[in-house]
């Protein structure tokens, strides 16, 4: 049986659906079973647990062969603790394999707010005694759209310089995760999941203009200016997280692409342009 955490979220729900459709026996880790039942395929068994509750996680992971650990979100110290609890519980419960969604930029010198949290999780995975497969995922196309492109004010001002990113949709991340978790070969330790083409934010803005017929222009701004404007709109940690992400992009840390998505799924990733057209025509899974 494969257990998926974050199963009520965008990526987790899509992983559960894909695994159920491919005939796998699937369990879903949820916090509120009644609400979760309505959102997940009825074939998925529900296991209840919170990342904060180590003993509940261990009980929830009993009898599970493979764990899909969808990364947690929020303040970096909370995320670090959640991943640590889940990895320790998996080892204590005798899980045979863990698939984990990490991030591309975990470099020691990275400015990105979350880089230390993900370095920590990857180190714990390497040391926990359970074989694991890590998917280092690029920026989600959905994240870029929701956080930076909509609602469009006509100007996209980010402290990302001329840095490039190769966006990948949450749907494609879920496809890659499901393929890695269900695959016969769980010996490969690391995949990098990106879109197929690196884009500058000027190209991203142009794609948005084309898909929506709303003009949008990119302007590279100073980090301090972005931080001040984000802090006026958003609670911590988001101003810090988003500005340091832009700093990482400006340093070229998100520019590379990988063919691992195609190797795992047998198809090319969805282009950012096609993703936007799908989003604009309202056929993306919401909520
Ligand atoms: N690469 C990128 O661009 C990017 C961007 C944003 C996020 N991410 C990462 O990708 C992950 C998946 O994205 P997503 O869009 O699927 O996220 P999402 O829709 O927000 O889903 C988060 C999931 O985590 C669960 N969860 C939250 N706190 C929990 C806790 N304390 N114990 C147990 N479960 C908990 C939620 O359960 P409930 O339904 O009970 O709340 C939900 O199922 C995120 O968590 C984040 O780490 C990556």
C-alpha cells in the first residue's frame, strides 16, 4: 500500500487520483476525514494524522509499504519539524520506501528562505535508514500565476533581474511523483522535475498577455522595494520567502531544465503557455 501525505492538497489529491486510477492500493493521510472523504476517490483508505503529532503519524503509517511525503508549507522552522516528524515516523513504522517532493535550490549559499529546511529534510532522508527517492521540483506554474500574475496590474515588478525559471505545473509534478512512487525501480535516488524551457519574467509576462489579452510588462526592481510592498500586503513568512526566492532566481539557481519528467512519465511537460491557456479557460482543478 502507498500512503500519500498532503492528500487533500492540490498535488497530493492529484497523486492519490493517479495512483488509484493505475490500480494501486492507496491510503491518504488527512487531518479532517469527513471533509477529506468528499474530496478524494472512495477507493483511497483514510488515515488520520497531523505532521505535528509524531505518534499519530507512526500509527497512521503502520502497514504502509511506500510513503509519498508531499512537502509541508508555512514558516521554515515548522516545515522543518513537519518533515522531521514524518521521516522519523516512517522509519519507526517500518515503511520500505519514501518519495519526497523537495525543491531545486537547496544550495548551502542559496539566499532562498526555504533552502535550509529542504537541505535538512534531504539529510534526514539520507540518514533515516529507509530507501528514498527525492524529486527536486521547479517553480510551479500555478504558483507563478496565483502569486505574481493575477490579478495583473499591468506591471510585474520582481527583484529577479534577468533570471530564468522553467515552470512546471502542479499536475505534472503529481504525475511525476505518482510515477516515481509506483514504479518498479525505486533505487534511483534523485530526479529533477522542471518544465522543458527556461523563461525570463519578460517572456512569462508576454505569455500571460497573450493568453489573457491583458497587457503585462516585467520590470526588474530592487529587493528592498519588493520586500516593502510585499510586507504591506502579506503576513510573514511570505514577503521574506518570495523576495529571497526572487534573489535565488536572479542568481540563476532556477534556470536549468531536466529531462527527468519525460523519463518518468513518458511524455513532455506541459509548456507554460499551454498551462496558462488551460488556466484562462478555467479548466484547472481549483481548491
Ligand atoms: N515549487 C513551488 O512552486 C511550490 C509553491 C508552493 C508550495 N510548494 C510546496 O508544494 C507542496 C504541495 O503544494 P500544494 O499546492 O498541493 O499545497 P496545498 O494545496 O496547500 O496542500 C497542503 C496539504 O498539506 C496538508 N497539511 C498542511 N499542514 C498539515 C499538517 N500540520 N499535518 C498534516 N497535513 C498538513 C494540508 O491538509 P489540510 O487539507 O488538512 O489543510 C493539505 O493536504 C506545498 O505544501 C509546499 O511545500 C511548492
